[in-house]
């Protein structure tokens, strides 16, 4: 949404109580989806979906221990440690993404946090992608306030940094950085005037209380994130979370999308990782529940995503179309 009317603004609140979030989760499925679709229609064209394309500009060899991640150097996942991509290759990928209908280009790096030399290179990439007329997004790990400002000055629109899960479940997933570290990076990003892209992962063995807590934290940040990616865990061989056989009820995933939509009415809720494991019907339910953004293209960072033509076919069957956007 480009502008928010006063009536729409009245619906945006950052003072949700945890009990209110829990009440939404407890609604009968049809009541929850009806409410989510009603809120969605007040703020968005329900037949439009924002298209983002991801590029891994620096793959593998990450020092962090995120239990879900194929790029951690601590796990034997077959992902090789590659150097930062050259600028020309990034520009080529961004041009292709634009030609294929993406309006936002997200550059991901397997860093704990970027070093000054790396950030200098990435600033050039951001400026070049911005010059193509695409919205720019980066996800590079933790940022200091000055680094966030540098990225903003280079033309960055969004910074992705996820909470991943609830504060209480978090220590079972990551030990090398704290929940507060994440909140501090989000603060630095907001203070620099960058738009926040922040969400989490469903299906890591968390329970409903954890999902309530995570969405409550997101919806009570000083400002709602501009984008909230909801990822379904992609189980990758070699990661600690692959050893556990985690089953998630697809309807519980849809509930998370619906509650996110109701809590954060003008946010783009992105149906992110995990779509390759979802049926078309589940994705359709997620769109009905208020998801209005996807990652488009055959690959996420290191794992598969539905083929672009399959996505266009699905959108066509649903009478949906890509949102016009970019700059
Ligand atoms: N290294 C940076 C960081 O962690 O902030 C940026 C890239 S990292 C891959 C971005 C996000 O991808 C993670 O926070 C996590 O939410 C998501 N992610 C990574 N591996 C995933 C998986 N196997 N399944 C679902 N989501 C995943
Ligand atoms: C987000 O929330 N999901 C994207 C993006 N932010 C960077 C990443 C998904 C990664 C899935 C695992 C992989 O492909 O390596
Ligand atoms: Fe590294 Fe990010 Fe993967 Fe964690 S999620 S291991 S920080 S690339």
C-alpha cells in the first residue's frame, strides 16, 4: 500500500496484549480466516501479490549456529563456503529478476555481521540494484547503527532481520547471538530510516504459545515491520533440526499467517521459505488468510523454491496477479 488513509490508520495498533493474540489463535478456523480476509480487504487488493526475488550474494561458511540453517559452517550440509559475489553478477541477477516481474530484490549473506570491507562492496551492489528501479533489501546479520545508516545512504529500502521464534524458545535454536541482539539490530535499522522486514520460522518444534509470543513481539515493536516473512522450516540434511522429525499441521501454519494479517493490517505478510513443501491448496488458503507476498524464482538462498512458471500458473488459477511496484 502506498498511502494509508486515516480510517485505515485507526486500525493499526502496537498495543496488542498477549491475551488478545492468544484469543485470535483460539478462534474457530473459519472465524479466524473470515476476520483476516476482512482486514486484508480493507487495506489491500486481495488479488495482488508482491513479488520479491532472493539472491545469495555470499553463501555458506557462517560462524553462527542457527539450528535450522544449511549455511552454518558447524553443520555438514553440503553447502560450500563461497566468496562474496562480484558486482557484475549481482546486477545481472537483479536485471533478470526485474524482467521476470519482481519489484523487490533481496540480497542475502551468510554473515554474523558484515565487516567494513564487505559492507563497502555491498553498498555498491545496493546502489546498482537501486539504479535499476527495484526496491532493495539486504539481510547480512547484525548491524551497528552506523552500518545501517551507510546502507540507507547507498539506497537500501528494506533490511531483513528475523526474530525467528519466541524469546523463550530461541535459546534452543541459536546460542551465538541473543534475542536482544536481534532487537538491537532492528532498532538500528529503524533509526536509520530503513524499512524493517522481520518475521520468523514455523515448524521448528515450537508450540502455540511460542507462536503467540513471536507474533505478539512483532506486532508490539515501536512500528509494525513493512514486511513479515513467515517461513515454514525447510528441513536440510545435516542441520540439527533435520535430525528431529518435525510435523506441522498445515492448518496451524495458516493460522499464523491469519493472525499476523489481523495484528499488522498494512504489512506485507510474505509466504516465504517452505512453499516447495506446500500444496497449491495450502498456498491458496495462506493467500486467503492474508499472505500477499512471495519469493519468486527457482531458488531461495540455497534450497529450492517452486519454479517460476508453476507460481505464475498458480496465481493464474487463483485469478491473482503480481502487484505493480518498485520505483
Ligand atoms: N545471516 C543472516 C541472518 O541470519 O540474519 C541473513 C541470512 S539468514 C539465511 C535469513 C533467515 O533465513 C533466517 O533468519 C531464517 O529465518 C531464514 N532461514 C534460514 N534457513 C532456513 C530454513 N532452513 N528454513 C526456513 N527458514 C530459514
Ligand atoms: C526470510 O525470512 N526467508 C528468506 C530470507 N528471509 C532471506 C531465506 C529463506 C532461506 C531458506 C533456506 C535456504 O534457502 O538456504
Ligand atoms: Fe548464519 Fe544467518 Fe544461517 Fe544463522 S541463519 S547460520 S546467521 S546464515
